C-alpha cells in the first residue's frame, strides 16, 4: 500500500545503481553496533581528554563532577564534553552502521538504500507529528507516577551516590544565565540525544530485535529497557523505560524516524525551557517531599494513551515495518 502520510524531503535525489544484497543477520548487526558504540565512546573520551589538556581545563570537567553552583567557566567545557560524547557514542556510530550495512539492500524484492532504512527522505504529515507530540504530552503523568514507584525500589548505596553526583551535575549544567546557554542546552540536551538515541535505539536496535522476535511489542519493550539501562540512572529506570516504550511505539506505528525524533526533542527541550524561564520557582522543588502524582492522574494518562492508540489504528497507516522476516 502506498505510504500516503509522508512526503519526500527531496525528489531530486537519484539512487546510485549499486548491487543490492539481502539484509545482514540481525545478530551480526547488533554485535557491530555494540562495537561501534564502544569504540566511539572511547574515541570521544580520548578526544575530550586531549582537548582538556590543551585547554588546561579543570579536572572537575573531565570527571563529570560538576557542582550545582558551578561557574560559567566550568559549564561551557562540560557542554563541549557532552556534545562530543553524544556525537561519538550514538549519532556517528549509528550513521556508520546504517551506511555500511544498508548502503544498498533488498527487502521484499525492492532495492533500498541507507536513507530509505532511516527514512530520511520522508517527512511526516502534520497530523502524524501532532499525534507524536500529543502522545508524549499525555504520557507525562504516567512517567512521573512511575518515577515515584522507582524511588521505592532497593538500589545499592554506590548507585545512589552516583545518582546524586549525576543530579548535581545536571543542576550545574541547567544553570543558564544567557540565551546562548539556553541554545547550547537545547542542542546538547534535546537535539543531539533525539537524533542519535532514536537512530541507535529505535532505527537500529528495535528494528533488528523485531527481525528476531517477530512480535513488535516484544522488540519495543526490550529496546526501551536497554535504552533506559544505558543511561545508568537507576532511580529513573522505570519512567525512562516507559518513555522508551512510547517512543518505540511511535516509530513502529508510523515507520518514520522523524516522529520519535521530534517527540524526543520536545520532551527534553520542554524541560530545558521550563528550567530556563522558571528556575527561581523550581529551586525548592523536591520530588521526594512535595505533593506527588496521584494514581488517578496516571490512570487518566493510560486511558488517553489507549485512546491515541485506538485512533492511530484507523487514521495512521502502518508501513509494515513489522513485516521483515526472521533471519537465521
């Protein structure tokens, strides 16, 4: 069936008539992805260490021990470190893998290329993007409710200390005294993670898991769990897992890379903007002490998500991304 909910970004691009092969084994793709992410993380770390030595950065920058009241002179180097880490850990490895394995391949008798695999040429219709944004928005009460439940889970003290250090560094990073710091945080906290993480966890990981597991929901849930685990912030594991499930469903439902990217970007950018415009009102906020999300709000969130799911089944064509055959 023709995919009538999206349109080409550019109709002038020509396909290179290179020999096409069938898709590589899903296990080999995921093993390669793991290697590329690992090597990319090492390269990014070495690069930041080298830059840090040349620029005579404070050691606190490289160790990630940023304080909540960190001065401007420390905040900018930390942003550069995060930018390089995002690039070399997710975005560049994801692009490299897709280009190498899917430069030209055959699926169901059709020859496609790496841009087809990512769906870079197709920009979703406004109603599809709106559905993605609305899905993220109505999931917020459920995500916050799961955060409260996550606090009740037993977590080793070493993990809690690491979590406190991470939260302290985030508070330092979220100090924004100018529009330039706001724009930098939107790039580093919202744009790059949306592009890189959706490429790695949805376009590659979820799609390859789906080839093996066959059931779309099995792949969505497992990929989301890995997505949450990779962040190494266990006090927020459950809510991030839920967010990953929502983003994974958006990708499967629409078959379009840009839908979860825009939704992911909106989720992160909204938090940055709230911090920038209302920082003085949030300084005393403590999720462990202040009034929390009631279970009825979480239930309403679930019902709204179910409504969006039901609406999408008749209004958003599924391109059949769950039809890839299981390969040995």
